[in-house]
C-alpha cells in the first residue's frame, strides 16, 4: 500500500491502498487508516480506492471506524472509487449513504459526490 500527501489538500491525509482488500489485508488496511505513519496535523481523510482490484466486506469495519473517528472531531472521511463492485458492496451493507462515490480526490475534497445509481 502507498500513501501520498498532496500539497493542494491542506490538513488532509490521503491514503491510496492498491491490490486486494480482503481478510488477509484487512489488518494492514486498518493500520493505514489509523494513520500510524501519518503526518501530524491531518484533520481530514480521503481514501482513494481506485487502485483496489478486489474488495470484500472485511475492510468495512476499519473504514467505518475511521469515519466514526472523523465524525467525533467534526471532520470527515471520504472515499474515492470508480468500481461498480465497491458501490454495490456499500449499498448491500447499507453504507452507501455514509460513503457516497467520489470520482476524484478533488471531488472528495470539494464534497462533490457523483449521483448514485440505484437498482430498482
């Protein structure tokens, strides 16, 4: 997993995991979201999942915990993804409202989610 700190996002930590997020990688993903290697002073968190090739429900606990920590401090955690599978997983676990889809890091920073597609 890799981490980037874009200069244009003041006080925002960007985490960009790559590969599979499943039961085997969930502990490393959780540590990444806790920010053990994070720069001090980052108040907001953007998780960019566009390089994730597979994701099951295993990492959702840590993603929700990150959201809860942000919420308590008046901050936010936002998720960038472009895979329909991740959107379906969030919808099926009733987390789509908590984690709407952002098309880019800039959209997440500006709080401009794309319209969600719902199966009727």
